[in-house]
């Protein structure tokens, strides 16, 4: 499977995974001049910015792929979303990372890391 196809399947899986985990999906592939956020959701009243990383096999390195540079880009994009949607960046929000990978049987698996990073 090509990387682009796997990425698309991974994002579709991620959306389903999050919905069945109790998230409401607010936005898909939100873009701003600062970058893109794969999914924006809400869980228990909190706005969640979710970065989805899809891998061919075990997804543990996916968490490491969201390095400090990527975290800053996500945070700037999240601020743009909050200002656009809520008129303020004073809304409590968190950053989650969802690792998705193809299992040996071809099915997709996921591991969610809630509140994966914070910015000071």
C-alpha cells in the first residue's frame, strides 16, 4: 500500500476510533497559515487537537515524530482555530496524538496518547 493511501485510511480509522472513544469531531484537516491539524474534537467539554500519525507497522515511533518543532506548529494552528471558532484563545484545550498502524493481518490498530504535550 502506498504511503498516501495508508495515510488516508489512517485518518478515516482515527475519526472512527475517536468517535467510538467518546469524541465529537468538530473539524477535519483544519488549515491555517501556520499549518494543519488532522482532527479537532471535543471530549468531556475540552477542545482537543489531534495529530494522527500512521505507520506501516507498529506505531510507537509515531509519538516521537511529534517533536518540539511540530508541537509549536500545531499550537500556532490551534490558536488560529480557537480565535476563528471561539473568538478567543483563552479556551482550555489539549493536544492528543493518535498513532495508527497496520497490523500483520492488514487491519488498522490505534493507540491514543491524551494530553501528549504542553507548551509553556
